[in-house]
């Protein structure tokens, strides 16, 4: 922490500690969480259709998994503040729970572990590196946490090779959807001009 | 779908509606964690029934509202049950009793029992979530998180402000889709829609942040508009919920 007197919240970014959250950072991270919490309604519906189909095509549904991890990667990629991954994913999970997620309160637990795992990866870089490999590793870490969580809560009895195949499908989906997808979304948003005042 | 479910007056004034959201959240997580210790279908079935009965009587939720939550559930319960049935480790165990053989897959009684227990687990967890969501006002949840749970106020109220922008995002989505139709693009769903919506959402977040800063949001100690304090209901619901959990698990 610097000793600069942090002015009123939202003072010019240059004048304050770079790890301090401006009001704008909070609101943008939160609204990304809210937007994805709503998008999860669609994703949950798609999952509900695909998951029972796993009898015919095993594990295809897991290729959607990265969609749930996007807030944990996209929000930190935009605001670049400590805690953004966890905050965005928790807000998304909370909104999802309030909109009657088919996972009930477990979505909060999922959101917590997914956000925390991505957060750890960004913390290891001291929130300084935002290259594609770091983003991809964060996405995979988030998927790994989700994989373990789902193992304990929903799939405790699967054969080991199926667990591993499930993990590979999730990691692949995380890299493609949460990793490259978030990077592409951040690029689109930057081009649209709404990220003025955020680091790039 | 995009507009948050309003909590009716009956639900807000009911025993569960007046209980601190923090107690309900704690109980929901306690039941969830308790359920992880059993693969037997009995305890989740008891807990699901208890949650539904509590929601209908103590929570004042109209049965039709509660039923809405169970539509997507059946598919998810089926998905989880089926995955555990088809890919269970005990299917490969030669000592397990064979129940049926579907093509190359051998299904065993052991796997079917566990799959049934896990589908019941989905059912129980969703029941708890539905009762929680339909008796809890989001603003009250955030008040409780800040005042009773010591959550950081700026982040909690920031999230609430963003959440309350939801109806506006729904309006934005309608506008964006109309604009696409006027330009002669197909009216259905397209990934660009989501990007456009995120652009609008971030603009909206910027305006909200500016307005909140102008009112000195998070700049120091504030008084509270809706004070929440612990009461007898919290103790009663908390103790009752834990007792039901204990009874279901140790039955």
C-alpha cells in the first residue's frame, strides 16, 4: 500500500494506489458478474438438455463448461484488480442462485472455488501479467477447481478413466471458451470504446 | 426470465422471509455439506420434503411459484443420475450384481442405488435453493451480508446496484434486437447480441459509478437505511434447520 491519501472513491486513477478499487472498477466487475449470471440461465438450460443425452454421447455436455468460468477470467482481464476473479464469479453465482439455478445453493460453492482458483493464478503474477498463457492457465485452474468440486458433490462414484476424460473435456472447454473467449470479448469491448480508463 | 423474481408480500412477511438471510444461507450450505456425507437416497428425500413443506407453510410460497423451480431440475437430476449410473466405478467390479446390460455397458445394482441417491441429492439441494430464493429479497440479503456478515460494504452494495440494473439490461436487449431487425439482420440469437449487451452493461455501470461517487459512495462510515438485527426467528429457524439435518442424517 502507498501512503498517498486515497481521495474520495473514484478519484483519478493515477493519483491512487493501483490496487485500490475505484467505484467504477466495482460496478464494472459486478455488472459483468450480473450479465453472466443471467447468461447462466441459458447455459443451465443447454446443460439440462445435453446432460441426459450423455447416454448417447458421453461427456459432450462438459464442452460447455467453460461458459461458467468466463466471469472469473474476463473481469480481472478488464479491471486488473486483486479479487476481481473471485468477486465477478461470486456475483454471477449469486445472481444465478436468485434466478433459480438448477444447482440451488451449490452454485455459490462452485462460484467460490472457480473464482478463487483463477484468482490464485493472477495473484501469482502479482496482477502484472495478462498475456494469453497466463489467462489460459487461470482458465484451466478454474476448471480444475470445478472438476474437483463436481467430483465430490455430483459425481463421487464415476470410474477413474471417466473422471479423467471429464477433466480433459473441461480443461479444453475452459481454454477455448473462458480463455480465448474472454480475450476476444475484452478485445471487442475495447474496440467498442467502453474500456477507456482501464489499463490495456 | 431476465427480470428478477419479485418476492411477494406474503413471502416477505412470512417467518422465513423475516429470518435473517444469513441464517438461511448458512443453513442451505450446512444442508448441502451434510448431504455430501451420504449416498443413501433417504436423507436427501427427507430434506427435500422438509424444505418444500417449510417453504409452503413457513415461507408462504404459493405452490405454483415453487413448482416453477422444479421444471429444469428434473432434467439435471436425470443427467446426474444417468452419468453416475452409466459410468459408475462399480460397473467394472465383477463382484457387483449385474442389473442390466446395454450394449457394451454393464449396469449394476450398486451403481443404480448410488445414482438414485445422487439424483435425490440434486432434488434436495434444488428444493433448498428454491425456498431460499423465493423467500429472500436481494436487498435484504445484501443488508444482512454487510450488517451481520461484515462483508465489505462497497463490494456488496456495488453488486446490489448492478443486480438492480437487470430490468434495464432486459430493455437494452430488446432495443438491440429491434435495431438488428431494422438493419435487416436475422431476429434470432447471435453472439454479437451478447457483446452489444455487455457494451451497454458496462456503459450503464459507468453511469451508476459516477452517480454513486457523486453521493460519496463508500467514502466513510454511514448510517444504515434498513437496520437488521438478530431476533428470535433467527434462533428458531437456525436451530430447527440444524435439527432437521441431524434427524435426516442420523435417522
